[in-house]
């Protein structure tokens, strides 16, 4: 009788644990989800929009891309300013206190493919030169928001210093969108790494029909950063995964590659929006399995953003992995009014629920 009483008393605990391990977000259109999670501790907002030089981020700060050169951190982010979205720069010694430097890219002249937005830059240093691959588009929504609209294109700039000045290279076309592919309306830049003598870029690809937009990531390859890139025919993940943007980390301790990306969710009330940060993992950088994925950050463990949670960028700091990301304070799912937050993960990374 005593044993039965103990079992009955513990039953709610076992039910609760089982629910936490097995429950996955359900989307109204049936797009894939996962019940796995990567342990992550959110610290909150570290860079707020609104006070950038020359009104460069008056309407929002988002799309964080983090780099380190020497002992200083350099954060490129999209500032939604008075004349459009442009890449801006902020600098820090500790990832928490940031000094804003203003816009580093100007909008292109009328007729240029970056005439409405020059944003979301990913960089890599090679032979003493910093190479930048940024998002350009000739289309946006009306003022004052000026949200970039398809097509999202990859464009090129370079500099001798990470701080700039950055010189656009309109004569370089890294890659373009392609009909009847997974990147018909989006072929925008992503994380770049050099492996086996070639550069790999985890670029964002999207296709669109009358009913929906499908988003995924693909591989672009080159040995010449000032030349064209070859794109693999198949994407890393099925477009039904609905992920975009990338930040990749290699864990030396476990010999595992981790790809952090923002997931696009959907609700009846809000339609599609960036609802969470996901991570995929593999031992082989050239081969990824969509089943190996987990939620990193969503409304359940983010301390301030309970609606839109956007693009992640990660970097190793001591025995932890730091992640910057954008979001909107409260329940809003808007593209506008975003700030940038900081979260931490203990190394080696731990996936729970499997």
C-alpha cells in the first residue's frame, strides 16, 4: 500500500517530465517542428535601436552579425533608418556595452540592385583583405518602414580594415537567384568558412508561389572571393523546414558542426514571422540531416521577446558560446522596433529531450 501511494504521488512528476520531453510546437500548416532543446540562458537586451548616428537605426536594429578582431568585438547589424535599411557597425569589449559607429554602407544609386537596401553583411578575411557579402535589393515596402522585399541578392564589398571604409564591388556578382530552384526569390548571404582549400557560404534561399514562400539554406562554393560561386543543386534542408540565415560554430571538443538559424513560424493571428532560433548539427559539414535539430531560443526561455525572435550569430567566449539575436519587446511580431539581445550556452553544447 505504501509503495502504491509513493507511485501515485510521483505520477504527476513523471507526466510533467514526459510532456516537457515530447511536446513540440504545432504549426497550423503542418510545417516541421522539434521537441529537442539546446540549453540556453538569456541575458536580455544589450543594444537598443533609436540613437544611432544620423538616424541610422531610428526604426529598429536587427540581423546581428558578430565578428572579433584582436580583443574587440565588431557587430554589424541592420539599422532601419530614415532612408532605408543599411548595414551599421557597433564595437564592444565585452558583448554587453556597445559603441555605435553608424552606417557602413550607403544605398546604391537609382538603378543599382542595392538602391533600396544594403544590409546583412557577412565578412571573412583572406590575404590581408576583408571581404564582405551583403544583401541588396531594389524593392521595399513604403516609407517609413521600408522593409526589404524580394528579390534578396548577394552583393560584394571589400576593405583593408574591419572598420572600413568599405568599397562596393559592383563588377563582382557572387551568385544570383535561379528559376525552378530552391532560390528563385532569395539568394542572400550567410556565414562563410574555409574548408579543404575552398570557401563555403551557407546562403539563404527561398522560392515563392501564389500560396506560400518556402525557405531553406544552401551551399555556395568558391576558391576566389572576388569571383563567382558555384551553388549546390540540393539545399542543406528541405524547404519545408522554413529556416533562413546562418551562423556556424565548430566544437573542437566534440568534433561537431552546429548551424544556428532563425525559424519562420506561422499562426492564424499573425501569419508568418520569425518565432524561434533553431540549431542543426552534424559531424560532416557537407552533409546535414533535418532530423538533427533543436530549439535554442523562443518565447518560453527568452526573457523579453515573446513574439518575434530573429537572426542569431554566435561566437566562442571562454568556455561558453555567446549568441546575439534580434527581437521585439513584448508580444509583437513586427519587423520594426527590434533590439538586439544576448544569450549564453555552456560548452560543450548539450541537447535535451533526446
